[in-house]
C-alpha cells in the first residue's frame, strides 16, 4: 500500500468516525427532546401520563429504527469506499486469517513428520 493509499484510508476512517459520532449525538439529543416533550404534554394536561408514555415510546421506536437504517447505510458506504481504495473488507481479512491458521497447522504437521 502506498503512502497516498494509507493517507486516504486514514481520511476515510476519520470521516466515518466523525459521521458516526454525529449520528449518535443526534439520536441522543432527539431522545432527550422526546422525553422533554412528553413531560410538557403531561404538565399542560394535553394527555394523561399513560398516553404521553405511549407517544414517547412510539417516537423512540421510530428513532431507533431510523438509527438502524443509518447504521446500515454507513456500513454500505464504508464498504464501497473500502473497495474503491482497494482495502480489504472485514470478511476478507477474517477469511485470510482462517487460511493462515490452516497453513500454520499444515506446517506444524509436516514439521512433526520430519523430526
């Protein structure tokens, strides 16, 4: 891998870390806003505690579903970027690791036969 490819890899990793961090911050902020909204709804008498709780739970479920979708989206983008930079994927590295383990075991068996 060239120095330029390593630099691009580092930049891509930093970009995705930043995007992921910002997404998590947005989710956390939204959860707090939902909780505050539910509290205000109950305080103002717009809904019973139970109704407000259901509204809040529904909103949080939708939020988490959106978060899961964003996670899948980022995973796909990272995979695409990795391919463009000719970086191995996690599964490729795992497969290579398994192959190295098999070769190491073969070498050990052959070494034992020779001795």
